[in-house]
C-alpha cells in the first residue's frame, strides 16, 4: 500500500503551490524536487509491494519507510503552504498588524520546516540507493501491474471470516424460491396460528441467510399484513440495551424534540429521553408499545443462545398478544434455532447445486461478454462451469469469484484458476477468503485503500456513500481529474467495487441512479481488518488495551477506529494519525493529534463543544459530528483553511461564530440549530460550497414579532448563495423559512437537489405567505429533486411543477399544500420517476390526464385521508411498478387493477 500512500500524497501536493518566500529562499525548489522524486519512486513501488506480500521482510521494511517519508513530506509541505495561505487571508489594517506580530514565530516555524525538508530529501536518496535489489524491471515498467493474476495466496489464508451480501436484487435469490414462499406463508397465515412465532434461518457464513431474510422483510405481502417493523443486526459484539433502544427507534415515534405548543402523543419520546432511560424503563416501554402492534422483528446474525435470551429478557420484551406477530432469527448455529423457547419454524439453508451455482456465477461473471467472440465465449462457459463446481454451492464465494472473473475476461486466467483452486469437498469460509484475497490483489492500486477504508465502520453498519466518498477525498485517495469532480471519481471507484461483488449495494439514489448506501458482510470486513493491520493502513480498537497494541513489526498506523472504547492518551500512542473515527465514545480528547485529515465522531456523549485545540489541527479536511447532542464551535475553527466537509447532521449546533464561514475550501456543510445564536455567512463567503443543508428549529420564536424580526436575516442569508454557481444540493428546513428563495437560485445551472420546509406543526398565520414562482423559468433549470413541506401552499402546485424539465423525484411532505384539488396535465412531469405525497389534510380529488407522468415508477401516498381516486386515474400511469399506501382506505378495485397490470401494491394501516 506504499504506492497508494505516495499517490495520495502527490494528489494532495499537486494542489499546493509554495511561493518563493524571501526569508526561506530555495524552499520552493526543494519542494518541487521532493515531488519529482516521489513520482519517480512510484515506478518501483508496485514491485516492492508485491515482494512484501510474498513475505520478503526487507521489502516490508522498505514499504514502511517509503510510506512514512511520503506522509512526512506531505505534512511539511502542507504546513509551509498553510502559513503562506493563512497570512494571505489576513486583510486590512488588523491583518497587517497580525502578520507583523507573528512574523518571528513564522520565521522560526519555517526554518524548522526547512530543516525537515533537507532530512526528507536525505531519506528519499537513501531509499533510491537501496531500491536496486527490488527493482527487477526498468523504472516505470513494473511487473506488479499484473499481480492480479498471481495466485500465491498463502499469506492471506490465515483470515478466519468474510461477509455475505445483503439486500441483493431479486434476481440474485437463486435456489431459495421455495423456501421464500414457505416462510411468507408461515409469517402471514394467522388463521391457524395467532401466537407469537419464531422463524429461524440457519446456515454457514456466506450462504445467504440475511439476503433471504431481507427478501421476506420487504415482501409486499409481509408489509401489508403486519404493521410494525424493525431489523436489528446483533453480531458477536453487542449490548442488549443498545439493541432494544435501536428497536424502539425503528418502531416507535422517537422525535428529536417536541415543541412547546405541540400536542404530545402517548407513544412519543425524544431522543434525549430515550438515551437517559434505564434498562428496566426500556423493557417496559417497548413491551407496552409492541403489545398493541402486529410486529415483525428481524434479529440478524445471532451467535449464541445467551445472546438470544439477553435480548429477549425472557418474555419481558416481545409480547405474545395472539395477534400474529412474528420474529425472524438468522444464525450460523443450529442450537440457537432449536432453543426451546424460540423454536417453531427452522429452515436449514442448503448449498446450491451445480446448475444453480453456474446460474449465479454466470450472472456475475458474464456482464461484459460482448467483448469476446463466440468461440471464446464457449470456452469461457466450459471453464466457468468447472469454477462454479469448485465453489461448492456457496453463494458468497460464487459472487466474489464472479466479480473477479468479470474483470478478467481471459481464457488463460480462467484456465489457471481452474488448475489452482483446489478446495475441500465441503464448503467453508476459508474458500471465500481465498477468493476474496485473489479479488483484492486483482484490484487496481487506486481501489485498494477505498476497499480497506470500509473496515473503519462497525460490523453490519449501513454505510452512506456520500460520507465515505468525502472521507476518501479528504485522505487524498481520490486524484484530481480534469473531466470530472472528486466526488464523481469517488463514486466511480465505489461502483467498480460493487461490480466486483466485494461490497454490497443496499440502496440506489432515486434522484441520480448512483450508489447511495452499501454494506459489507462480517467475513469481508474481517478480511479488510486483517489486511489493513498487516500493512499498517488501519487499526480497529474495540477495548481499552487495543490502542497500546503495536502494529506488526512496530509498524506505524495512520488511521484508527474506536468503538465504545477510547483513551485520551491517543496523541501519545499514535501521534501521526491521519484519521480518527469514533463510535459511542465518552469525552474524547484530541490533544496531540495535529496531523489529522479526517475526524469522524458518531453518538458521542458528554461533548459540549469542540475543543479550542481544534484550531491546531490545521490539516483537517473532514469533520463529522453525527448524533452528538449539543456542540459549540470555537472561533479557532477558522484556522482550518483546508477543511472541505463539516457534517453535523443529527447534532444540535448551539453556537456558531462567523469564523467557520471564512474557510475558503468548504464544499459540504450540514448543520442543525436549536437556537438562534447564529451568525450567518456574509455576502462573498461560501463561494465554493456544493452542498448546504441547514436545519433551523428555534424553540422560542412563536410570536409574530419574533418571526418578523428574524425573517430578514434568513432572507439576506439566502442571498449569499446568489453568486455561488457551483451549488449542487441546497436544503433549508426550519420555522424561519421566508418566501421567495427560489428566484435567488433560479440561475444556478448545477443545482439539482432542493429541499424547502418549515419545522412544523406551527401556526401558519405567524409566517409570511409562501407561493411558488409563477413560471418554470424561476426554478433552477436542471433541478432533479424537489422536496417541500410545512409551507401551506394555497394554490395547486402541479401546474407549475409538472413543467420542470429535469425533475425525477418530487416529495410533497406534511402540509406542503392545503387545497382540496390537484391536477396533472397530459405531457406534464415527463421525466418524473418517484413521487411522494404525505399528509395533505383536505386533499379530496387528484386528476391525472392520459400522458401525464409517463415514467413514474413509484408512487407513495400517506395519510391523505379524504383522497378518493378512480381506478382509471392511476391506470393512466404506464410505468407504475409500485404503489405504497400508508394509513389510507383505497378502493379495492383500484388496487386489484394495478396488481393485474404488474404493479406491486403495499398497504400499511399505520
């Protein structure tokens, strides 16, 4: 991975320009010399990496030294660049005074950094002198480019586990059709069994238990029969109380906050109240709630009987109300399924037969067979059938192997595979690991860190690709490309990993069609962890002693992920960290971590503000604060002039000084405010922002006077985006949403996602009236997604919205419209594919003319209680594949006609 480190460093340094500084003469030339030598070093790094993997200890040491010197060079050069840019940002008289006052300190720092550059050059020269014994080819003509076809995988076979694909497409459920039908009957046939029933899926890792469970979980008949759902990943490391709280979050009405004049429902609790609940309170609350529900709970990946008993607390958690409620278990161990308290329907999943195995492998491997002629195709099919048999019927092994073969459409490689894979008669996880090692070493070098980085997320974690791509960009793993943005390149990398079947796609973006969320199986994640720790890429710390455990051969680690365990001496143990990722920590300290590029904190307790020393972490490019209660942002954050992403979704930002808006490199901002102690950005700031999501929910603006005083500030704030032509996604959600933001944004060619709403329910008479612009030209011209809520439009919005030429997703949320009629004309909404209409309280009539919405595939209608539609209205929608109805009485005749057309109809009563 030294090659990846050097590539990322060069990618970062290419954006740093070191100007000639009069009191540090010669530094720019030395910096350019270092860059040149690092580029030359790339020519033999892949050969050295290959020798390292084959067990050459000398090569391993050289790989470590190369990576270390590359990162050291980046730190020094970025520090010099930072001093230069920080001084240039100080404008006016005060800026001049500040620059003069700090000149001697800067001189000393620059002198020290200059000495470091000289030492770095000496280290690089030493490496070049030693490289000859590794450089088996001419510089730049490395044999390691072909290492993907090298089958010496002994060093990788000590991995113990791998992860099975989750949430695959319907076509990927091969061999389990009859089991699926049987389980659906067992879960929905309550005429003969109203008791709480357990259904267990049993099988080895990679056989498809979770994939099958998800097909059941999302089946229309299941969604229509039961009314309360939760999917919980248990795994080996779990806390029963946390799992139960997760069930509550997924089934109950958990609100971030309850406003003072909002009527509180019986089952409503806030996130903070849930966090403070004791174990007994959680058990009692959840039991009381589920007692009146017909529920389906999936407990995925149960490892032992004790875990099941602890989660269920006997019969104290999951009530048997004799109403047809169900629980699905997935486990690798039959004794768990046979537990006398939970045994009812047990399905031991069988391995695929040869015909089924070939069907799955062919689907994965033969995606690009248009590249070969007919005779080659027949040869590959013959070889492919032999390879399918070698997988012993294990679906995950077939999927990963298919992903590898799809990128190597070459009969010689396939033939070599047939001769090299010699497995035992019985399928084991070892088979999967061997294929995964093969697939990993076949990855191009630029994809390897992207795959390994996924291990920093907890087991069974649902990973947002939006978050992951921003972290990869911040680390420098995504190179600059003139033809597309960093984000586009990162998404292409993840798509390539998905094509190779080593990450599992969970969700596709409805708006753009790219991958939105992914997951990896625990076996795959374990492979990533083992490979990462072997090369010093990433360390996972799950207990108090992990942080003191050295990496192999004393290797320096540059990334660490903590889960529920943390030491405030991390700066002492790991001072060179480039990324710190923490989940469920208490009072973390960042002292001494001055080289961080990525800081990701999720569900952190007892953190009231970012520490002032955040300003000393000048290399930070990504800050994530998710679900962290209340956090104040210190003014020292303005010194983070490389910062690209500030993501504080689901975290209350109590106070923001204006300093954060001065950061010129900010590209993605997500913030939530629960008070009005906000200093808004000024005109000319945030000019490089691409994503801006602002959620405002003040508690005390409930009078007309309060709102009238604050509205002009919001209006002026929106105008700061008037000249930002690069804005891609804009969201403003809060009680203070003023009228008229759309014309300000109407000329923005790049704006594709727009969400506008107020934080309701609040008396609408307190706000200025909002109306949509009178014609489509006052909307952003390339808008693909529009979401409106709590804005109480009086006029039918459809005649204007249906003219938007690029609109793909339309969401009309609570009280977006308060009229009783809507009409969609022929020729309207030509590109719309997804529409959601929720809680339009007095909507009674919706006319849909023939020729309207010709591409609409999914329609969701929720709690529009008075809406009545004739069958022919929805029959006008030729592409409709799914209709979801929530809390609505819909004519059975309409639903039956849609089902006859092949449309999936899902009806939920609540």
